C-alpha cells in the first residue's frame, strides 16, 4: 500500500492506495466521486477528464501515487453549493447535454479553455475539446454552450437573461 | 499484482539511486500515457515504478548561443507553447501540437515519446531531421548518443535499466535555416497509421539547398532519415523540377521499404503529398 495526500476540490484526503490504482479508480471507488466517468480507459474519450494543477488530464492515464500533493478539480468541485457554475448553467441553457456521459469531462475541458481566455473563437473551442468524445450531440451545441459560458463569465455571473 | 513499490522522485539523484538499486525490475513513468496502457495490458510487469513527472531538473527548454536543449520530462504542451521554438523550429511545435489531445499533451513527455520508440512517435522525425543527440545518465556517469543510433527498432532503444534520458539537444538553426513538419491521419481512433514527415533545410541567397535532412515517421519500423532523397536536393536550386525529382526518389524508397504491405500505395502517395507541402513551407520559413 502507498499513502498519499490528495487535494481534491479544495479538500485534503489522506489515503492508503494500492500501488496499481489509477486516479480514476481512487476518485470513483475510494472517494465515491462518481462525476468523473470511465469510458475507454485508454486516453481516447476524455470522459474521465479532470483538472490537475490547472491543466486537463485523463484520470485513467495517471497513476494515483503520481498525484500525491497535487491540486485536483473534478466536476463535483465546480458548483458553489446550489449555485451552478456558469459553464454548467450554459450547458443546460443551450441543451448541450443528452445522455450526459461526456458532460463532466467536457465541462472541465471547457473550464481549461475559458480559464485561459473567456472569449475564445469557435476554432479554439473545438481544439480545446478535441480530446472529449460525444456520441450524442454532434458538438455544435457544446461549442455554443462554451461560447455562452464565456459570455456569462465576462459578465461576471451565471444569469443567462443578462 | 507484480507491482510492489512506487516512488515519486523529486531529484535526479534519487532516480539514479533507485534505478541502480532495482535495475530491470524497475520502470520509469513520466506522463504515463504509454506505460499505463502497457501495465494494464500486462505487456510489462515491473516490481517498481519510479515517477519522474515531478522532476523539475529535467523539465526545461534551454537556449544557448548555438544549442537548444530540451529536458526529457518536458511535456508536449510546453513544447507547443514555447517561444524559443516557435519561429525557425516551427516543425517541432507543429509536431508537438499534433500529438493526441490536449489532455494527452498536458501529460505526455518528449523523453517518453522517444523511449517508447513506437514507429509513429511524432517527435522523432523532427528530432532526426535536427540530427539531435540524446543525453543519458546513470549512477556510473553520463553519455551522449545520436538519436539516430539510440533508436534501434520498434519499441527498442539503446538504454540500460540503470539509465535515464535527461535531455535532447541539437544545434540552433542559423540564418536561412528552418525545420518544417507535416502529418496525416490525425485520429488514433480511426486506426490509420499516423504518417509524418520532417525537413531541416538550409538555403543560400540563390535558393540553393546547402543542407537538407529529411525524416519520415510510420513508414518503417522506426522514424528514419531519407538520405537518398536528401542527395537529390543538396547543391541544387529548389526549382519545381528538382522538387519533383526529390518526390520521385522518395516514392521509390518508400515503395521498396513497404513492398508487399497493403498500405504501401496509400502511404507512399500520402507522404509525397505532405512532403511537398512541408518542403515549400520550410523553404519559405528559411527566407523569412
Ligand atoms: C490517446 C492517446 C493518443 C496518443 N497520440 C499520440 C500521437 O498523436 N503521437 C505520438 O507520438 N504519440 C501518441 N501517443 C503515445 C504517447 O502519448 C507518447 O508516446 C508520449 O510521448 C509518451 O510519453 P509519456 O511521458 O506519457 O511516457 P510514459 O508512458 O511515462 O513512458 C513511456 C516509456 O518511456 C520510458 N521513459 C519515459 N521517460 C523516460 C526517460 N526520461 N528516460 C528513460 N526512459 C523513459 C518509460 O519507462 C516507458 O517505457 C498517444 C497515447 C494515447 C494514450
Ligand atoms: S476513460 Fe479516460 S480517456 Fe476514456
Ligand atoms: S451527451 Fe451523450 S456522449 Fe455526449
């Protein structure tokens, strides 16, 4: 067993993990954070996308022990209590969610895009979500939602009427 | 589970000691984007994993008067965003940008790409075209070796279990020299081999080719220099005729190498197309 300190969504966890566990196993099986999905398990689909030190990575492509002391954000860390994050609000508003399997990862990739630039071009958005596969929506609405989210962030809130 | 011990190394010394202690029972893990798949498919079963992704000592891009050196643990995202590389070495930036997805580029390292030695490793053709050297360390000392000699075959590189690649180094482009890159077959999910080409070119004022180094990916058991093709260009002006002769030679070479494979014709035609485009771009970049 290997003891690690995880910092997830601002909370610290001290855990004993199996040496061969990946971050996705710890999130889902040990901590019950089921927002991050496991699709392909081999880095192709992005359903397991999380933010580590501010950058997107696939939680199926990192060993748990490698994340010791790293700052991690999962989809559970985005809303502020009942108050949805502007990106979440925009996805609902635009109807960018169908089955929802890709959505948590997609939203974290959207966050990485918008953290850099709240007014990205559609091409920048497409590039930024190129590691997140969606079998349902055909992506157009997802790109729309990320554009709207950028606008909400620029206006400093998640009021879609404004 | 064969995995008994895992270490997060914070210093190069620590890594060298661990590798010395555990030798072939150990495996380095950097970005993990190849290693984790191999572990899960039981292609490898090390007793010890040594994480080097936190080693800031070998995560850097350094520019001196005539050399550029890239630390082995530098990610493709860092390479893609590098201001040192963006002009004359655009080919390196483009190859880094073409890897996988943002998530993969945020984790995957240049050292891992080289050491994993897939025939389609994207950073290999540009580094071959730069005639890059690989810097290697172990507790016993340091050595350097040309990348062209370091790569032995599919999945095989010239490294001992106690050794780690610390950096890759190459000469800085001089006036009227540049590196270009072209790639086809972007999505791994589509199961097309990712064909790529890289060209290092040096032109004089008359548009004559002083030096050229060409390397292709995914058309052999490893990334390879195309010396026969280079010979067509050296000392000649880059006219339409000469370019076409070069492409003809490239086709001949690839047809020989790929003879008998079902993908031969597709790959040969595809390489010819991306080669021409990359060559023209590189020639323009030399003049800027
Ligand atoms: C979804 C997906 C898409 C991909 N797309 C591409 C692509 O488009 N192009 C491409 O070229 N590759 C691609 N890859 C493959 C992979 O991402 C690259 O080969 C990557 O550069 C490997 O780097 P890493 O740091 O993740 O290596 P790791 O997986 O950590 O290590 C790979 C190998 O190198 C060894 N190693 C690592 N660092 C060192 C070192 N400093 N010294 C000695 N040995 C070392 C390890 O022990 C291991 O054997 C893809 C992979 C996935 C999962
Ligand atoms: S489950 Fe991690 S990328 Fe598909
Ligand atoms: S909404 Fe179903 S996969 Fe994207």
